[in-house]
C-alpha cells in the first residue's frame, strides 16, 4: 500500500474488504505524523488516544457491515473549528489554553459516520493570512519545498493532506483559505455555497464570508466529505434547508460534453505568472478536447473584489474579535492596575501583528465618519459582483480561472509587504463575496516542480456542476499527478 497516494475511496475499499483494520490504518497515520511532521509542522495537537478509541469503535461498525463512507477514515481538523475537550487555539496566544465545551456541527457529522479525528492543524492566526506564517506557534512548511509556504489560512489542513499525514481535512474559507493552500500544496480544496455547511463551532473571522470546506487528494474525496457535512442546522440561522437530488459523490460522472465554461478577462492580469498562465491555457485545451465550450468574457466588477473583500472582512473581524477582552475567557494580561489597562494590554499581548492590522482597518472603516465612504461602498460592490456572476451564469455552466497568480513563494517573501499577500487572493475572494461554490485542483507544475491550481466556480448551490467539471478534468490529468517526496 502506497500511503502517499492512498485516497478516501481506496481506504474505504481496504477497510470494507478487511485487508486492513481501522486501528491499523490509524496507527499508520499516527506513526507517519510522529516521523514526518517535525519537517512539515502541520499539527498543533495530535489526539492519539482518542483517535485510536474512535478507530476501535469504527472497526466494530465495519465488522457489523453497516459502515458509512467515512467510517474509520483518519482526518485532520483546522484549529479554528471546535471539538469538545480538545484545545482550539486559532493559532493565537489569545486562545492558547481554550478548551471548548461543545463540538462544531461539521465535526459532529463526521463523528456520526465514525470518522477518526487525528488532531488539530495549524493556520494563520484567527484565519487571517495567506501563508500560515502568522501562527503564534509554528510555521507550517510546503511538502513540495520546505523553504516555501503552504498557503493559508488553512495551510496546516492542506499540508497534512499533501504530506499524507491525514486522508482528508476540514478547513475554513473566508477569501480563499481552503482553495489557495490546496493549490500551493497540490491537493483538492473546495468552498461550498455559503450556508450549505453549518458554521456552528467555527470561530468567527468574517461571518458573512466564512465557510467550512473539505480538502482531499481527489475531487471524489472532497465530495465524500461534503456529503457528510452539508445540511441545515438549527444552531446556525444562516444554514440552508437544501438537499441535492443525489449525493455529491455520485454526481461526478457524465462528462462535460457541451458544458459552457466562461473565463473572465479580468483574471488574466499582468500579475499572472507566465507558467501559471500556460498551465491555464493547457487546461482549457484539455477541457475543449473533453467536449466543453470555453470562451472569455468580461466582468468589470471583479477588479474591485480585493479592496471590497478586505474592507468587509476586516470590519466583521473588528466586530467579532471584540469579544476577546481578557474578562470571560482567553488571554489576560497580568499585574494590571485598571480595567481599561487590562483590556488594552490583553489585546496588545494576545493578538499578533496581522490580526491587529485588520482590526484597526475594520474599526476605521466602521467609524461614523468613514462608514459611508468605505464600508457602505464595499457592500455596494458586493451587490455589483453578485449581479455580475448572475449574468455570467445565465450564459455559462461554470466559470474557470487560476486559483492563484503564482505558485508557492518562499518564507518571508510577503510578511513585510501585506499588500502583495492580499493580492494573492485576487482570484478567490469573489466567490466568498457572492457566496458561490468553488473548487481548486492541480492542473500542472512549474519549472521548480511546484503545484499549479485550477479553479471552477459555480452558481449558488451549483456544487454538482463544479464537481463534475473538476472530476472530468482530473481523470485526464491523473497520469501527471505528483505527490511530494519527504
């Protein structure tokens, strides 16, 4: 068994045929984490004891012949998604010792299928960043090149799957935080339609943009995880009462003959790396060979997506993070003489540099003298971008674009230039602004051997269309698929 190429579907077959037990499979991953994660630094906490207990329970279900798709499958969870009794830090000093008394709905749904939770993985602090360099505890490395970033903010999730330290993972995507690291690490990452997956138990960054999404080695793996976690949740008022006609995992076949695919001209910017551009057009040729009709179109509002996103997300972050005051829970500064000093010092010492930057930007945008000039305009741009996509989907089944303008960059390359880091999200933020489903998968490798990501974005609740397009492309690309050598 080549663990580096094992997928959830293949693991399911091995488990159900009794060629391996759930405990044996879990032990393989726990041993691999122990041996290799010192290179990658993807895990913040490893739950060996509880994972083996879950695996033992899963084996009983498998032996009874009633196993579900994720029964006995070892997964990792981004450390801003709560699990009762397990530290959830958001990679921040502010929540370094926080142990939640409840479990996120998405994780509860995984546990209801007897999935095995290996541990919690690293992220940019409070999911703010595109490199996982903003973690208060460690810097996760890209498995394809340890001198480069894995992307962010779900860098730990993507790296753990890429390095085969988990069979799949849950991340959160506010402006590309599942898809961008998936592209950098050569795996598949998906952001569902806003509201399709409950946000209960996801520690909030920007509530109108955040969405939990799966990361896996293949499109089918992501579909299997999505089948487990979607659905309306009474604990989340923004969750949707929707059920697809068939499971997402069963909607991958059928091909893309006569599929209409649009490529926004605004995504073909000067900042697009030449090798990424070449891979994009090679992918388009492949899609046309497979029967799709691809054409360029213009959507002028896309050029405003990045500033609109950072104004809205920072404003919401400013509001959401105001709860961390050193009073009820979280980090509290010591030896303070007054109440105001305690709050001020707790936040100054507990939050990292990038989080402070976004809180300040958001508070400024929400101030009475600037609300109309900044935040209100950003909301108007959100409407414009959403309408632009509505018009596009009246003509196209899916929209195609690069996931990122360049491949994974070296550590420190963007830390002193936050604007360049923000522009790394230029192709991903629009899907969050409009609440649309989007998926990233590998489509090639640059001259350094680094993965290049291709994205399909669909209409609201159009997961089946983007999964089908992605799976069809992936089947043709499969012989070129690479895994990192560790």
